[in-house]
């Protein structure tokens, strides 16, 4: 207040922050065949997670694609630079969500 006889003093306080809990799931060296591979995510996601990492590990030139994303899992496919499915590739993946 503007009245100096009635000031308010805080001697201690507790601050609560309501922040989302981030859950992470990942897989390393997943063998993906030409027809793709299905992965299952951890069972406690409440929404479809986002992809935070997806890479080919065994030196094959191409790109991995994660399709059919759901709360429970997704499908991973690997294609070469011309868009043709690669016979076999090892992939690392990571997803985060709540």
C-alpha cells in the first residue's frame, strides 16, 4: 500500500509450477526390411508423440520415414535417394510426448 504503516512483508513462499511431463521412448539398431517394420511405443503415452530422432545407422545412403503414427506405435520404412524401398537397413529412432 502507499501507507508506510501498513506494508506487507513476505518471509517465505512456496511456488508451484504446473509443467507437462515429457516421456521419451527410443530404439537402437532396429532392423527394417523392405516392407517396413512396426514399432510399439511405451504404453503410457496419452497423445501421439512427436519424432525427435530418426536415422540410418549402417552406412546405407537413403532416408527413413515414420508413418501411421499412433499413441501405441508407428511404422518405419527406409527408401533410397530415388524413392525405392531399401532391402534392409538398421535405424535408430526416438519419440517424445506426454
